[in-house]
């Protein structure tokens, strides 16, 4: 039971860690470097949205598009028999 609880909390911890990394990258790096794509997709900063709006969008979409689907896939692949 306790292992299941740790596994169920994994997406929350991964999301918090991802958000911390994105915020730290946004604060500490130059937009020209665009590390972790915090200023836009690809190598150049995007121009359509304000930078903080893009960061908020990225912070919202990463858990929905990457973290949760990967969590469910791995949960299915490595389910106890």
C-alpha cells in the first residue's frame, strides 16, 4: 500500500521539480540561450506571447502532455502482476 502511495504522488513531485527548473532557468539565463525552451520553442525566443505568459503556458502544458501520459504508460508497463 505504501509503495502505491509513493507511486501515486510521483506526478506531483515531478511537476513541482519541473516547475522549479523552469522558473530557475527563466530567472537565471539569457533569452538568447533559450535553455529548456522557457522563452519559446526551438532555439529562438518566441514573439507572439508575453514571456511570462509563454512560461505559464509551458508550465501548464508540460504536466498535461508529458508527465501524466508518461506516468500512466509506465504504470501500465510496470504494474505488479
